[in-house]
């Protein structure tokens, strides 16, 4: 039975693999950021309190910006 290693065990991964993982993360964060933005706008237009939705949106925007920054630093 063959055994598969996950990058040699040293914790370091190939730069392209890291970039691909970050791209997947960016896509997921972008989707949920868009959904949170739609929810916040909808709450505002309906006159409901949008404080919670706005805070979630802020957190997602910050996480998305950090992921994009990390992706640019990979240099791949």
C-alpha cells in the first residue's frame, strides 16, 4: 500500500500550492462578502437595524483584504 506525504513533513509547501490555496480562500471570502453586503443594504432599505450585518461585512472585508495581500506576497 502506497503512502502519500504532505509536502515532506517540514511544514513548508510549494509556493504555487500556497498561492492556489489562497486563491480558493479569496473566492470563498469574496462570495460571503458579497452576500453580507447585499444583506446590509437590504436591512438599510427596509429600515431594520443593520449594525450586526455591517460589523460582519467589515470583518469579511478585512479578512478578504488580508488574503489578497498574502496572495500578492507569494510572488507566483
